[in-house]
């Protein structure tokens, strides 16, 4: 089968590789589309210690064509979106059956856009930060895959004010479409907010932005850290200061959840899927690439070119 391989030369190659066979508790999926996500950027930059050659791609949409031991054979032919640890940029990928989420209510293209970003955004708003009615919410990377969805989930949860921060002026009007009452460019943050404080802040940025976020947290507020786009340098936080203000610093790691508690992640994905299926939340796919363009797709995401969600057409 054809697959994109990241080889020991740090280059992506479209290659012929053996077709994978599902093991116990797994399914094999013939891939129609794969989603592009920030994990691909981290793999390309060697932040993950993965052996080379490696087939990247962490989100696959298609139909189940084989099942391993312990998996109900009636799932054969089922349209799914699968959350995988790699291998999605290929004609066939194997996935844990529990993390192959039924996608019959949406098409395979939209299912690829669903990927990890939709359950991640759902969990950030509903499971971790527990956004409540009348909360004020600040969301960084508001024009990205998670950000465009998190704004919508926050609105659905009843947030009173939702402010987004984007990387450049060209993203401001785009982000406004996804539930935001106000959108700032990163250079304007935090000065343009005056003395405003927020009940919930979602921070995938890190570094100086994380420090500024902590200063913008309201009493009893919750900041959720789920990435380090700007820098991996650690930020020191005083738990004594948090305690005095009743504030909480929380983290979310969807990859870890997929390993430690896959049922929890699958449940969140299923709930998020229902909201996408009924039109409460929309997935905005703004770019489509082919397998030969995977390097470009990942570079565009890393460089801030991509708005919303990008996908790769495989089948």
C-alpha cells in the first residue's frame, strides 16, 4: 500500500509499505481522508522520540475493513474517525477499536476534520475547565483547529463573554465566526484588555504568554494548559499565590488520556460527535492536500498559514 514515510533523512517520502493487520482489540481502516494536526509538527521537529522510518498522521477517516480478536465483526464496513498514534497518512491504518468513533452521521471529509481537535476542544471546555453559564473565557490560538471549536463549545456552555487571541491580523475576522465576542492579535495581548479578568483561560502557547495569562485570571478562575506552541521553557507558578486567590492551574493531554483512559476519551468524542451531527458545532475545513503534499500541509500548519482545519485526501 502507499504511505507517507518520515525517514532517517528527516524527509517525507511517498513509499510502498506492507499493509498493517489489526491485532487484538484493533480494527483496520481503509483511509479516505486524514486530518492534519499539531502532533505532525512536533514529529517533524523531532520533539517525539519516535523510531524512523515512521508513518505519521494521527487522525484517519474511512471505513473499517478488518477487525482483530475481541472486536465485534458487525463493525465491518462501519464509517469511523480514528484517533491513532501514527500511520494515518496511508491507505490503511490500524486503530484501537475503542478510539474508532462511529462517524455515520457525517461524511468522511468532515470526519477527518473532527480528528483529535474536536474531543480536545470539548474536554477543555466541558470536562477540564467546566465552563459555566455567565463565565468569561479567553482562548488563545482562536483561529486554529481547537480554537475554532472551543469558541463554539464555550458558547454552547453558556459563557457570557468569549475573547480570542490570534497570531496575526489576517486571522481576526476569520476567528470572529466561531462564537467570539472579541478577537485580539497576539501583539495586542494583554494591554488591549485593560484590567479585564477571566474565569477560564485556555493556553496552548506557553512562555511569557502563560505568565500574562496567570495575571489575567479572575478569583476562582481556571487556566488550562494543553500545549507549548511558543516555547518548551518551563514557567514557574506559585501555588501559594493560586491558593490565596482560589485559582486553579489545570493541564490536559489527550494523547495520555488515549493510553491511560481511552474510554473517557471515546465518551467525550462521542458526545462531541453528536453536537457536530446536529449542527450545534461546525468543523471548518479550509485546506485539502494530497499524500504528495503532506510536507507542505505540516509546514503550513507550523507557519500559521492554516486557519481552522486542514485534511489530506488519501483514498
